[in-house]
């Protein structure tokens, strides 16, 4: 379809993870055959702007795009080293540019899909439609799926719990074989920290002489770019014992870990999706598998004529996330202890089921008991 056509059944604002997964799901379901769908984004998504990691039981839907995967994980604290077998799960890494390219190729073959490179300025809900105004045009749709974060998040975030997962990572290449255990990655390493804050190193070996090494903060404040560099250099030299290496790629980002009610900004004809819809799990910052699940639920809702946000969120797990975030916000120095208790006192299967929001009440009680402390009790009652 000509991108200058003004009417669409569905308009998706944002060609990121959520937008592209939703467009692909719509295009692959015969129920939506013939529906005209537009994807509007100011970027053509040709660069690798992030790396997604996630766990799942293999085989998975995106395995053809997964570059590297691991069956074991290490968690290092200042007191101990934990070795975790992930079975029956596997931890996988997917470069965003590979995802973008693969999905766009599939969508571009569909005659009912239009890609529009433009900047969305305004959405206006009308009685029987919704109008989307861009820098160069105006479009009308029956429904809009919008991945943009509402401006209210900045103006009202003081009312909510907000912790930022911010990080900088280097893909390094060494002259010698250093990363010889390619079946294991470092999930968290607290042996090098920035003071008493919750900070840790994250290491994903890609080959024997290549790895992504990333320094991560779970804090309410952002640091200078050079601060990440200082800790990355120190970790590579003092912990990994690497003297000679080349930085091949640099990755930076910040992810909101919050209980802000993004979902409340959905309306009858506009559904917030992705980060703007609260699809990033508040307590971890992970989004890939949660996006896949929420897209599946939206497709189901559309086909059954139910509200688009029906069963997208579970209040019980929202509460758990809120307690966890409250501990990190009020007593950020407890982060190392919190994660050590979490990973050392629970099975990997229970942990992943809990984080995937698939656990039973009994499993959740066991996890709560493993985190039992005065800090956790205070946070628990403060969130009630």
C-alpha cells in the first residue's frame, strides 16, 4: 500500500521490539487478513541499538536469530560464588538489528503493511476513529498502538517508586583465548562496586576471545559516562586479568524500573505498548519474553472482542515488583544481599517461573521467605 494513504485499520507507533512483534503477529494471523496496518517511526531501524537477553526453554520462536546462548550462570558476591545450572532453561542473546531486519523483511512482503518514516506529533481520539498527526501528514485509524512513553512519566514520577537500570557495555576482543568456558555467563559480579550502591558487572562470552562486558547500576541517579569506563577498565584488568584488548562495540542504555501506571494511559482507541505500556518488568528491566506474551494476549483480545488491555497485567506480580523496588530505593546498599539470597536460596526453575510471572502461590511464598529480613518487611508494609 502507498504510505501516503491516510486510512488504516491499525497504526503502530514505534518500530521497536513491541511494535514489530505486534505487527508480525497481526500479519501472520488469518483473522486480520486484509486489515490495513501502518508502522510509523522516525527511524528506519538499521543499527544495532541494543542487545536483548532472555531465558526460555528451547526451542524458541527466535532461535534462528540468536547469536549466542548459555546453559550455566555465575553470580559472584563479595562473600561467595554461585554456580547455577539453568536447565531446563537456556539464556539467549539477540542483537536488535538482526531482529529488526528479519521482521521487516517478513512484513515488507505483505501488501497490507505500510512503513512510514516520520515523527508522530499528536494523537486525537474521535467518536469513531483516532487521528495521528505526524510532521508531514495526518492519518486516520480505527485503533492505535503507541509505544511512546507518556510525558506524564516525567512530570509525575515523584509520586511513584523509580529505580533506573543504567549501564554501559563494551564488546571486547582479546589477543589471547580468555573466555574458554563458553557455556557459562556471569549474571552478576559484585566484587567490584561503586561504593555501597547496587552495582554489578555482567559478562557474556561470545567466543574464546570476544565478550560483552557491561557495568550496571540499579540506582535512582545517573552517573557520568566516564564513571562506567573507569569500572569497566578496572574490572577487565583486575578481575578478568586481561591486558591487551580492543573495544569493538559500545552499548549504553537506561531502563525504567518503576511502578508507574503506564497502562492507565490506554484509552478505547489507543493502547500503550512496550516501555510506554509498562511492558518492562519493574523488578528486573527484562522485556523480551514479556513482550511476546503480551502481544499474544492482545491478539487474543482483538479476536474475542475484549478490551485490548484485558489480562495484560497481574496485580499480584505488580505488588511483588513494588516491594522489591521499594527495598532498592530505600536501602540501595542491600542490593547485593537481596540478589545473593534470591539466587542462593531458590532453584533456578522457581526463580525463572517467578520472574516470568508463571509461579504458583506456594513458590512465591518460598521466595518471599528466602528474602525475609527487616528491610524486606518494612518495604512490604510500606507498599500495602
